[in-house]
C-alpha cells in the first residue's frame, strides 16, 4: 500500500487533490481511498487530506500516520502543523515553493530523506501561468506522478478532465504537465 | 456501474434510483453533499417525478416526510447529530404511525460541546425511537443498505435509518458499484402503502389512544420491529440474488471460527478492526470480528450464537450512556447472559478521534494481559493525566473554566510547534 | 376578494342567517342538506365550542369548493382531541394528526406528495389552534409561507392553550386572565405589549391570500374559504372562535361574542392578497369594548368593586387603533 498525505489550507483544493489522485489510481486498475480531515468550512484553515493506493481492497479507516509521501501545498503551514510527522527515510516529500530548503528551515529534513525524494516545485506559479489562478493542486499532482511514479501523468490528466471541463480542465492539465516536466523532464521514465 | 466516487455521491445516486417522490431535507454537516446531489438531480429532471422541499428545520423535514408518506408517496430525508435531535419528536411520531420513511443518518457527535465529527451518539440517542437502525461498514454497504432499507420499510410499514459514519464514509472517495436504475426497479417495486390518505376512502390517522389500548398498541410496535429480525436476512438474500454480492443482513462475521477473542463493533471502524484481525491471525492469535449491521431490532439470538464459543469479547463502540456505561456492550452482555465469554466494553472514537490499528492492537494486548477490568467501561486512548488535572482544577476553584479550553491549553494544541 | 351575497343582513334579535331570503345559489353551505359534515356529530367538544363550529363551517365550505377532494393535517389541540376519542372519529375526510408544532410542515409534505403524483385534483388543508399555529408551530408556518406550499392553513384562534387548561399563548389578548396570567400582582392578566399578530405576519410573507373571519358571520367565512380554495400557493385563514370554558362565557354567547369582537374593532375582519389589504368588513356602529369584556369572566377582574378603567381604556385604544388602521368604520357623509 502507498499512503499519501496532502497538507494545505482551505480553498487550495487539498481535498480535490487527494480525490483526483485516487481517481487516477482507480483508472489504472488499482484500489484507492481518499478522505479529508477538516473543520467547518473555512478558507485558509489548515486542511489535511489522505490517499491510500493499493492492489487490493482497502478497509482501513484511520488517518495516515506514516506516509510514504507528503505533499505540502502551502509552506506557511510549516510553522503551524506537523506536516512531516511520521515521515520515514524512504518517504517522498513534495513542496510547493520557490524558496530553498534552507530558507524554509528544512535543512534537517533534507538530511533525513533520500535526496532524490525531496522535491520543491513552484506549483502556485505554474498554476498562475497555465490556469490563471493560484490553485496549486493540479500542478502538484503532475509533480507527484513524476516524483513517485505511483500513477502516470496520463491518469492524472484524465482524472483532472473528468472533474474539470473546458478552459479550467485545459489549464489544470497544462499546469500538471508543466510540473511533471519540471520534476521529470524525460517522460519516458514516468512509470516507476 | 463501478466508479471512484465520494460516499455521499454514491448514496445520493442510489437513493435517486430508489425513486423517492418527496425529499425534504435541511442541511447539516456532514450530510450536505448527499442532499445537494439529490437537489441537483431533481432540478435537472434526472430524478423525476420528485418534489425536493427546502424545509426550515430538521423538525420540518421529518414532518413533511410524515405528511408525504401518509399520502402514499415514497419519502426520504437525511440528517445528523443535532438535526436528529431536533426531529426527535417526529421520529417517534413516524414510527408510531407506521410510516415507511427512509433516512440517511450521517453519524456525528452530539453537543455540547459542539462537535462536527463522527461518532454514534446521535443514532444511539434515538435507539428507542422505534426506527429500524442499520449500520454501514463501508460506502458500498451504505449504498446497498439504502436499497434494502426501502424494501424493508415498505414491507413492514416501519421507518428505517441507515447509519453512515460522517466524514469517515460520507466524504471518503473509493470504488463504488452504484446499481443501475433497471436493477433497482426490478428489486424495489413501487410503494404500495398499508395505510393512505385517500379522498375516495377517508381514514383518520393519528388519533389519541388512552390507557385501555395503549399498551397493546405499543406491544404491537415492538412485535412489528421484531419481525425485521426475519425480514432483514430475507431481503439481504434477495439482494444477493439480484445484485450478485453479499450485503446487509443482521450480522457480519469476520474470521470468528475458532476465535478466542472477538471484537464487536458497528460501522466503519470494522474496516480497521478487520485489518487488525488479519495482522494478529498472521502471528497466530485466534482473533475475529463481529459486525452488527442491524442494531435495532437487536439480534439477540444471532449475537449469542456468533459469540458463544469465544473466550472473551471486546466491544468497541463509538458512544456511551452517561451515568451507566456502554450501550452496545450492554446489549451484547444481554445476548450472552449465562454464557462463559467475558465481555469487555470499550468506548473509542468519540467526536471524531481516530480509532487506529495501533490502539486496537495495544488494547488487545491489555485485554489478554488482564489489565482491563471486564465490569468497567474503558475509554480507549483516554489521556488520564489531562482528565485528572482537570478534575483537580474543578476541586480547587469554583470557576475553573471550560473543560475543553483547559484541556487544549494543557495539550498545547493552541500553540505552534516546531516541525 | 371573496364574493358577497347581494343582500346585507342586519341583526334583528335572532341569529337567523337569513338563508330563506336568498335564492338557493346564495345560501350557505351549512344550510344545505348535502353539506359534507366533514366534522360530523358525536365529537366531544364542550357545549358552545366556537372551534367545533368554525371547523365544521370551514371544512364543509372547503369540501364543497373541492368537490370533496380534500385532505387535512391537524395539529394537537382541542380540535384534534375532541374529534378523535379513540376508537371513534368524527372526521369524514382523510385526516392526519402528527404533532403539536408541525401541522404546516405535514400539510406541506402532503401537498408535495400530491404534486409528485400529479394529483392536481386533491387539495390540502392544514389546521390548528392559536398555540399550535403561532407559537410552537410558528417556524413551520413561516416555512410553509415562504416556500409557497399549496396549502390553505386555518388557525382557529380561541386566544389561549385551551386543551391543556387555559394557559397564555402568543394570541392571548392583553389583560385576559389565563392559568398563567392570573389577575394578581400589578398587571392584572396577560401583559400589554406582548403577543403576535398572525394575520399581519402572514401578510408580511406576501402570500396570495390572507383573511380573518369569525363564527358570527357564516356567509363571510364560507365566502373566504371558497375564495381561498380558488387560489393556489400558501393561503392563511385566521378564524376567531370563542371558547366558553376558557373565556368564562355562557355557551349560548359564543356567536354573540364573536360578533362583538368584530364590532368593537378588537378583531378586525379583512382580506389581503399578496401582502396588501383588499377588503374589510365594515363596522356599522362601533361597540365600546366594555360591552364585549363584561360577558367574559376572563376579564371580570377589570370590573367589580375596584374597576380597572385604566386597563379598559387601554383595550379601547387598541380597538380604536385597529379601526383607524384598517378603516373599519364607514365614512359617513357630513
């Protein structure tokens, strides 16, 4: 089983991100379960969403305490929420930021993880460019696909299109693809 | 059709295929996605003929459902927590009048303190309302139970509530098999009421009943609900024949054959418990799990039979009766009266606190080591230090402040922590 | 606006409704042998019960207007209790009693069911007393109004919770004695400045039809029911129904009291459509409120050895205000 935890703030599409990831996995014939934890609807409040992906039916109904991957959609959470709780040495960490790890005070984290598994992506900027809005979730999904290979970019874009039509769909797909390219320029290695 | 769907969406689509004629619902977390989806389907005409009433309260929602059902219309509503309490009077009215209303209850804790997360205190508070209570272990079960619920309700002329853990199930996205319209139509015939308000054949419904007849009327209500003990399995087997998968029924056994210890629970926590059972079985422990799907009426004989061979039973429940102890545990003890198994009653997952695999494994270790007194209600993952400090505060000062605030301050939950 | 018979009736000392002077078409429903008797004999209401009278008047008129295609939702209260002493029922139409505070919602659900089933021929009436309508059922009533559910809701107003022993409700008039507003202490009886004006509140919802009526004017009441049933959407009828027991009046005075309530101006009789008054029942000769109050023991404490003329004056001021507000008195040319 591959367990992903997504952190962000209300309004950034955190819940949607986990959901789309689960849809992408479903498309590939896998079993996937996505669910959120949050309080009453409130923009800006910390939101955590989970996604489990496996080859057999998933029965567990508890939060993910030892994630195989963590996606941080909003770096301002670093001081507020324990986003890296339970992260082991082989975990993937995907950060939405243009700043350096040192700037963010994450030098210690870099030491704990495998260097090729800790990646920063300017997802908000890519979203602004391709979608016209600072919604980083689709971009981060593309980056996730490239980083972990757990799902393909194709599955991600199909999941996006199933959810968003027209220009919004196009923009999100473009952002996801751009992010994918940033993390893994050579798409031939898209599948792990 | 099999698709990756949010639980609420799956439930809404399935309910729509059951062809309700009147839906009256008032929004409350975490049921909102269900009623929003149904509202859309009525607007677009996907669900027709159906009237969607935007009522002013949950009390009005159930009241409108009562009026609609008495007119012979298939009526549906959904609520949670405070909303269920607000319609409490109407719940008893609906069951007393024998109206086959179906309701989704997105299980959520009851305040004060206000809490929007999952536990079973809402459903449990109304366990005596005369409604049949079915608990879904997963979203697929939730979907399947709704189809069966309409059949059950209309056959018996009793209202049925399908309990679906709020957020945990309602907001989880997973692979779901939503039945096709043709399949549901074949399984669920049009509603044929046992009593109906008809100008061509007028009847008076809801008259006062005095001491001379009340006892008998109430006995009949009890007897009628008990009939569900036969009907629920029958409908479940019809469902299996029609849809090709096992679903519903009174109980669900998981690896209970030869089990020394059996967990008993309701709802989604069973998924996690089954993972625990598998893990423990792998290390040679003889553990099993019993899921109770039909809680009211309570299947005493079936529970007795399922647990009789165990050495110990660990009930894990998400509500409790203040002032006395467990609820499910109490019912299970009754079922096992006179039999050897020792029953441990554990309260877990209140107000949305996660019930984790780790905690359950640790609980079982405690049970086996005899660290858990069977007669006392045990609160899983209770922070006794916090509680003791708060009790101390209460003793020292009259105005000691609100419990929750003091506890959160103790926990440092309001202060930022370094990563 | 409800249609009126072509002849005006003046009280000449008898209570005859004057049907014999009218052509058959203009006679009241009640005078006809083929009236539905939707609330038939055998119920257990008190002698002189205004509500039993009002309900029979309203429902028979509604049954005629709908050719008997009518269903009713009834709140808990006197009407429900005295009409269904188990195992008997005096209702001859399909009738449902649910709870105290939900009659408007139940009726709304019934209307929704009929709509879903395409049954445009069957109509819905919701009914209850002042307590069930104005207090405990108020949220449901307002919800029914704002949604525009196709229901005629009838409030039988006897100005207190009668079935439970005459306790004060939001419709209890100032100074009236009830079990919870006794004439002890400084303010005798029910307080001034409290209470709700249900018809005005209904009008504020701008529903198609709002009307008030009393059991003293049968023609008027029946005409209003007929008018209401000719319309669709949320409609409200508020009927004053004196209660001999609760008001401390003679059983024989029920209709007289209803007439006096209207003639003093204390109970304005009018019709409104879409939130605006369109017709009023004029008072030919306004009657001083004292004449009305003296007949009821619930106001007895205002009279006697230490009469509370100050209170009576305040009640008179209310009546005068109503007269002015609704234009209840005929303008007489100088």
